[in-house]
C-alpha cells in the first residue's frame, strides 16, 4: 500500500502538511506532496489520521501495482 493524494479532490487546505509534516509538505504550486509513500509503524498511524482528517477525502492508501 502506498499513500497518495487525489489532486482532483484536494482543495489545498494544507491541513495534512500542517498536522503531519513528517509525511507531507506544501509543494511549489501550493498542493501537498507526499514525503513517505509507504509509511510504517507510527508513521502509518499518522497517515491513517491524515486520511481521516482530510476535509475533501483526497488522501488515501492505494494498492501497489
């Protein structure tokens, strides 16, 4: 599983990068960028929280192909 952002849903509120800077940063365009695609341990818990708290549901785990 990898952590991804659906940029069509993302409204660039920056909540993810504010709450979890260990996983996300704000890119040059203002859109968040995933720093750790395959978080484990405590980072996995943080990723799950970010998924829950995203106002537009733009963050998710995706099966790897």
